[in-house]
């Protein structure tokens, strides 16, 4: 993800990688880009939950938001 943007006020925002991490530079200041997805992808328990959810979706096991709210109210979840 390398990019360079120029804001209306002339501020330039640049992105770059350093030490296998992503950073952006705004007005000369460096900020590390935090990506929580990386942590989720490396957690085996969460990865297993995502895979199970994807399998359920493929099998048509879906619930609407209203269905889930009712299930919570009934104490089923």
C-alpha cells in the first residue's frame, strides 16, 4: 500500500513500508498504520470461527438482524 495524497491545504500524505510495517507521513510526522485484521488472521481460534461462519453461509444457515435480536431476547444466544 504505497500512495501519496495531497490535501486541499497542500499537506502531502505519503505511505510507505519500513521494517515490514506500514507507515504514513503527514506534514513530516511519521505514523504507524495499525491493521487489526492482521491480529485476527493470526489468532487460530478466531480463524476457526471465521471458517465455520463461512461454511454456514455457504450452506444457507443465515439469520436476519431481527431474528438475532429476538433470539437474544428469548435468551437463546
